[in-house]
C-alpha cells in the first residue's frame, strides 16, 4: 500500500482507532495479578 493511501486510511479512521484504544485501556488487565486473568484474556482479544 502506498504511503499516501495509508495516511489517508489512518486519517479517515482516526476517530475509530482512538475510541477502540480508549475502550481497551479501560479494561483492568494487570497481567501479574491472577485476579485479573479473565480481563487480560479479554484485552488480548
């Protein structure tokens, strides 16, 4: 994919990318704590 096409794709989808990142960051996923194992798996998906 040419760089210009990639730039355009990223610009067109930036709002969705940010929303998905924020959603992922809200998942408590402390991998060293077994209490969060299910959330870690959920975040990996």
